[in-house]
């Protein structure tokens, strides 16, 4: 376990950042864009930053997930294949992160994010307003496994914007409402966060006190964000999602190609 002495002001600022990240993550994903740089700036080593962020993010993602579940906007039984595939992908991603070419991934991610940005700006995040689940077919199960393994693996590597990828890919793969989309994205984000967190804990790469402190504020932000999304629907979700995707794309381009 890693511990770091922080002054009260820095600790407070990290908690404020976590509150904002929880709100954003519950609606559009991408909260890690705020918390990861903040933790690095506070002086945590990269591997401890990732582990501590996973702990805090798990608080926020389970809060958002439960909120959508209680409003019947997430059906665990229907998405069981997605849950299992995401968990497996997250384990593999976390274990194999040290063996992958991060330089290649850093250069690939901006391209993928820009494609997501174009889709979200010019396409439809939700092809329907009805909260009806798609029919159960063999193709659906294949989609769930491919999507779950891929995005679980990506999130296990602590990739930025995993929740954003879930929201975008859901709209491409399934004909569901935007609220069902968000319920699935936030729930799968929790699965990959939690599974990855277990691995980071086993490796001793977590500052528990800081992670729990930020997690409480992430929970509050996620609760507000999820209820806001349910209340305001597309009017809030799509503009915020587009904004997050554009910011994420710009950030990754600068880091990968210009820094």
C-alpha cells in the first residue's frame, strides 16, 4: 500500500475534482480526464495514480449504475454476457499492461477518439426513444462478447475515456434509448473498474485513504449526474457527451503527437 502526505488544500482540491468527475462520468464518461492528471499533479507515481483512481472511480460508477438499475434502465440478466466479457477483458488488460507498446496505444487512441467525436456530432447517439431492449439473438451475444472483451481490456489498461467508448459503441451496436445506453455504459464501467481495482490492490498500487476520500465525492457527483441525466434526457446527455469527446480527443492528440 502506498501512502503520500498531502496538505489539506491539495486534498480538498482533489475531492472537488472528484465531485466534478463523478457528475461527468455518470452522464457521458470521461471523468478520468480530470482525476488522473489531478492525482499525478499531487505527486503520486503513475502506477499508484492509476490504482487510486480505480478505487475512487469504483465508488462513482457503482452509484451511477445503481441509480440507473433502480429506474429499470439496466437489466443485469439481459446483459450478463457483457458483464462476464467485460470482467475477463479487464483482468487481461490490467495484467498485460506492462507488456504492451504504450507508444503505439497513445498514438492510436486519438484517432479512435476523433472517429467517436465525428460519429457523436453527425450521427445519432440514440436511434429510438423507447426503453425497449433489443431482441435476443446469436448476433446480439456476439456483439456483447466482442464489445465487453475489447472495452474491458481497454479499461483494464487504465485507458482514458472508457465510459465514453461504451456510450458511443452502444449507440452503434444496439437500438436502445439514450438512457438505456447510459445505464449499460455506467454499469459496465463499474465492472471493469472494480475488477481492475482488485489487481491494483494485489500489487500494492493503491492509496486507500485518498482513494476512499475522493470516492465519496465521486459518489455524490455520480448521484447528481445520473439523476440529472434521467431528468433532462437527451437535452443534457448529448451536448455533454459531445463536449467530453472533443476535449478528450484534443488532449490525446496533444499528448501523443505534440508533446
